[in-house]
């Protein structure tokens, strides 16, 4: 992406309009309804599992797990409740028990580093994917990755879920978070142990493999549209930018209405999510409308594409590597 002139530091104007519209208000009731729905859905799936065809059961569990990812993400951004300690504990049923993922790992990797240092190469590990293929000086160091870059990148999208699990376990063990580690271990007997008892080994294996090969690309094909192929900055450049400029120039939003918003879990409104990480997912389409009007009014670059075009842009960035 070509760099644009510095943005005026007028974020307060946009924030005031978003706040006055009530779009920064937390949603404890609506959030609680979704949390209860996810937990009940998983219980129903496990109890009724012998009544399902394994592939249909896998699809249902995939939808539940996908929603658990988005719910946990939103809880940790304090979109439902203000208290951070309470919110982190509230995320455990969704992250640790349903997904065997670490809330502590995600909070550190995503909330602390990625949101604070969006697309700053030295700080934001997300933008260093594929040996720096998506950074400005994407010359890389690995001849193997250069040779097999497309196979590695697009193939890796089908293994994101187990990669998250592996990173989660490494993090909690390294930090000695034994309570969270125990909750993550409970995922296996609660989810997969129950399925083994209910439907047997073969059908459980079918469900497990199907879940992974739907859930992994569903999540990863959503995540990669957010920042890959957008502008990147070195640490000195990043420090010179205002909050608004850093987030808007380093993020990409996707076109589409409610269906796209549901499928991407609100991450399609990535610019808005980065500008207002505590704004509830349920409000982000309305926040997007205000943000686009604000950008048009002040002649600010607003990076928005269709999902398909986003993947083309990402692939073009890989070609330049």
C-alpha cells in the first residue's frame, strides 16, 4: 500500500459522535444471552450426539466453537462487562473448556501487543507471518519459504486451530499458569471424552477431523483479511503516528451487511474494532457507518474491500515476497 499524508489528530470528534450514539455502551444482557446460547448449544450437541450424522454433528460443533472464539474475544475486550478480572474468568468456559485455548495467551498476544502496536513490525508478531512476506521490506531470509510460499501460507490456514492450541499450551506452561492449564486440559474429557462415550471412536475421529478442517479456515480466512496486505511501519514510524492514523492505515474492513458481519464475527469491521476495541460487536456496523462518514468528511483514507478482493490483495503481497 502507498503511504498517505499524516492524518489530523481529530479522533476525539469521531469518538464523541460514537459515544453520543450509545455505541460504546457495554452489552451485559445481550452478551449474556449469547454466552448462555453457546454453552447450552454445546451441551445439547454432546447429549444428542448419537442422533446426528457425524458430519452434521461436526458442522454444528464447528459453529458453536466459532461463536465461542468470537464470544471469548469480545469478553476479553471488556465489551460485556467493565471489570477485567471478572471478564477474564468469564472467558474460561469458552476459551479453555470449549476450545482448549488460553485466554491469558490471547490477551497478551492480541490485546496487549497487536492492538497497541498494530502493524509495527518490531512489536506486532501477527504482521511478521510467512517470514515477513507482508512487511514493507519483504525480502525474507528463508529460501525454502520463498520457494514454497503459496503452499505454506494457504495450506497453513487449515491448521490454525491446532496451532492456537499449541501456542496456548506453550504460553501457560512457560508462565506457570497452572489453574488455566488445568481448565484447558478439562476440554479433552469434557468434549472429546463425552463424544467417545456417546458415538464411539470412528465417528468421534470423523467429527474431530471435520471440525478442524472447517473451523481452522473459517477463523484464519477471517483473521488474515484484517491487516495482511495493509501498510506496515517500523517502530520509529509507528511512534510518530496518532492512535487514529496507526489503526486506520494498518487495518482493512470488509464490505457486506449482517450476514458478513455474523460470518466474520465482527472482524469484518476491523478499522472500527481497532479504533474502538471495547465497542460491542453488536454495534460495530453502526460504528462503521459513522466512521466512513467521518473519513469522507475529513478526506481520510478508509481501506475497505470485498472479502474476495482482500484475499487477492493478500495473494499479491505474497507474490512480491
